[in-house]
């Protein structure tokens, strides 16, 4: 049987051995980390991948009206595209003209198509748009905007469906003339409320 003094010495020895073992394990982990760090700095190239903190965040536009002007011009261009489709068959069926024009603007387009049906004509070709600009009316309720456009008729053709031939454009008609439009921002986005061609104003 061990004496109390011998037992105490034995416990102390075990405690010391455990502490030494723990210290050795800790040193081993530290040594591995140090080796890993040294291997990166000892002639090896650092990773080229940026960290999350280094990633560049996209910058926001400094002009709050820039996005609105872009949306206005997009709505105007869509209206013109759908109008050209409708004039190509003298009917708005199968087009999205109502999506981009209010009843007031549609009334004007529908009258033009009614005249085309009576005359037996349609439109072929394309309608050019040069230097189209948008202006936002700040503070207006609902938000409103105006568009100034230079319309190019060089590829626009009025076609006689009965005779199946092109109708020459009046000699007094300028190939390029100014047109203006008014738009409002509704729940579903910008929409054309009025469209006015200035056929005698060359641009």
C-alpha cells in the first residue's frame, strides 16, 4: 500500500505529465500554423482572389433622373414599335399598343387606321428616330415627362393594298420632321398620353 506522501507525489507527477502533453499538443498546432504561414510567405505567391472585404460593390448612379429618362424613352420606343405594327395592317389587333398609350393617344392612332382602311392603305418599312431626348417634369403628380424626337421617313412607305404598289409621298413632305410626346408614370410604368407630329418642322 502506498503512503499518503507517495500517493501525493504520484498525483503530482500525473498532473505534470498531463500539462506537458497538453503543452506539446498546443506547440504542435502552433508549429503547423507557423509552417503553413511560412510556406506562403517563403517565396510563394499570394492568392489573387479578393476577400469578401476587398470585393468592389457596384456603384449607384449619381443622377437619380437617369433611370427615369431611360424608362421614358423605352416606353416611347415601344409605343412607336407597336404603332408601326398596327399601321402595317391598319388594325391594332395582335399588338400591345394599349399597353403603351392611353385612350387619348389611342384615339388619334385609331382615327389614322380608320382612314387607312377606308383608303385601302397600310404602312410598310420602318420609322427612324434621330436624337430622341426625354425631359422629366420634377414635382408633377402623377410623374410626367416629355419626349422630343426627329422622325425619319426615308424607310417609311405608304402602300396601296388594292393596286399593290407604293403611293409616292407628297413632295412638300419633309423626310425628317420633329415630333413630341407627353408621358405619365402610372402603376405599371410610363405610358404615352399624347403624340403630336410636327410635319412642317424639319430636323
